[in-house]
C-alpha cells in the first residue's frame, strides 16, 4: 500500500512550498485548503499521516485531529502552525496523541521531512501493535469458547456419573446378597470393597478408559474367585 499524506493549510503559498519540497518522494500527497475539504477527503480515504494547521475555515485543526483519533486511530497526526500555547501543546500531545508540533517557518526538506519518515515508521508500529492485539483477542475468545465446550462436556459427564451411581450400587448390593452366604465377615468386606472399586473404575472421568477397564476386569476376577467361581 502506497504511503500517503494529507496536508491541510489555508495558505496557498505554504501548500505550494510543501508540494515542491515533497516532489519525487516515495509517497503520495493530497492537499486541502480548509476544514470542510479535509473532512470530505478523510471520509473517502485512510491516510498514513496528516499534517494540519490549527486555524482553518469550516472545521478547525483540533476538530480534524479529534476526528482522526476517533475514526482512524492508526493515522499519525502532525500540527504545523504559527503559534501554540503551552496548554494547547499539552492537550494535543497528551490528549490527542499528536506525533509532532512544528512552528512556522520550517524547512520542509530537512527536519520536517525527517519527521515525516519517522511518522511513517510510527504508523507501521501502530498497525503491528493493533494486529497483535487483534490476534491476542481472537486467541482469548477462542480459548473462552473451548473452555465453555470443555466445561459443558465435564458437566455432562458428571451428570452421567451421578445418574449411574445408584444403579452400580444396586448391582453391588445384589452381588453381595447372592454370595454373602458363602463368605465370612472378612470376605464380605473384601467383596464389598472390590464391588466399589469396579463401580468407581467404570464411572471414572477422563481419557483412561482402557486402563480402567483392565483394572475393572482384574477386580471382577477377584470377585469371582472370592465368590467361589
């Protein structure tokens, strides 16, 4: 994407001086002679850098910069004016994120041109930071969605386990009742413990079902041996 500048000044001689100084540079330059013309051009194009005076017909420089902050926050703003108060300077630098403020007259081909190059670099940094923020936000949102799915799955498994527990306990009781007559007190206690172990292994959550099945089968064999089968 070609680098672009919008230069806004009510003084035709300053506009011509700027265009002459920027001739042959590797960026495009649009100009506006008042706030309304600048407003219209900002509505149709996003600029990398804008350079504006403060005293303009129609919308003034402060309104132009405020609009840039609200609608195109990656655009870098430079103010070029005859005079500015300390309060205005503080406001623009700290409240409106203005990159540089220049007082007339200035040599457009030296210090001012260097500031433009730095402004283009600053614009790239802003874009990269915004892209990183967007990627982080998207990753965070995806993580939240994944956590919601996992939470729903875990809740479903818990409900399943809770629903199965009474049936597993009844089966354990039936087994104990069937073989209780053949066992002494120690055997009954052992049988009851093994039945509980089988139930827990069969109902266990997580991804170790195969291992749990092997353990459950081993416990069932012990039950069968204990019951005399």
